């Protein structure tokens, strides 16, 4: 799908669904395939639109880092919704995709029916925090470009954030690894530079003005994002928070059935018709 000068890989499932459109956004190093296990559950009700975000999967990886910025990618996603015939949509975002989902709600509130945010953050509140994170993300981007994706993935899998993935079956771990190895150095580096946690604006001050219903999800073993979700719930006008026991950052992979039905049941009640 050609969007604002960039080729996007977009997959539609159950385009005739009466309940409306659900846009699914993956995290850093992911792709549309990250939602394979839960898509059958959600597509029973919704017109699901899964997207490879800029620099990921089969979507283009521009050389210009500014093209990966929050406002640019949000505009791309609005254009994608236009092309699939969705005036409004609910959005499910994981990690980086959750940050982008919040960007959509902030920039285009009239187009967003409801948000489901998994292991997501509104960004870093303090300028000095963002500056320090930009330096860290820049160093990581340079390392990826110099050493390549394979070496980066070895280090990425060792992060404490993904420690609970070692309990997954070998087949599932192999699928996650293959998805990560299928990325391109230029795409990952560009994403870090334009859409990294340091590069994105903080949305903490905007949360009280976001009146669409939100579902906040976190794994009990992911204490950092449990804390963020609690703080977000206190700031948002209409939010529900659910934790999943025996799960970490990637609930949709570690507990796909429980995750899928929790999201589906909530959307049936609060998602409305868009």
C-alpha cells in the first residue's frame, strides 16, 4: 500500500466486520506477525488491520531519520485508515506501538474510538531524561548499523525486559527470533532515531484530555510497566487496568489466549461501533 511516498505492508482480516476497525501496532523489532496468535480471536468481531511500521518487516526503511518521527508515522496511519475505509478505529498498541497509539489519540482524537495499550508508556516526562535516552538510542542505532542485525538480536534477547520469554516453547522462541532477524539495520536505526523513547514527545500532560475509553495491560513480572500503567490510569478520565500473572513485557505472546479474550471482551463492551 503506497502511503505518502512510502510502501507499507498492510494486512486486512475480516474487512466486512460490523463492529468496525481495529488497528494493531507492533513493538520495536516486530512486525504484523507479532499478532498472529491473537488475530483469530479479535477478527471474529473486528475488521483487523495489522501494519508493519516504518522500517520494520516488509515496509520501506527510508534513509531520512525525520521520516520516522511520531507526527509523520501518525499521518501515515491516518492515511492507511482512509484507504481501508475506516473513518474511526480502535487501536491496539504494544510497547513502541502503544506509544504511537497514544500519539494517534493525541493528534487525531476524532478518529480514535478507543485504545488498548499493552506494556506502553506516554514517554519520558523530563527533558534531561529524554536527552539522555536520545544519546543511548543513537549509540544503539550506530551499533546496529556497524555490527548488523544478527549481533544486535543476540544482545537484545538478553535484556531483562524479555527474561520471561525463556519459558516459552522452543517453537515460539524461534518465531520471535526469526521476526527480529528479518529486520534491516537501516530500518531499526531509523526507528530508534525518529521514534525512540527519547525522540518522541512526552504525552503525560495530554492524558487528562484523552476521553476515549482505554484498556491498560501489563504483565505482573514487568514491574516497570505495571508502575507506568498505574500512573496512567490515575491521569486518564476513562481507563481500566488489567495485570496478567506469570507474564512479562510480551503478554500477547506469553499468554495469547488470555490476552486475546481479555481484549475482545473489553472491546465488545467499550469499543462501540466505528
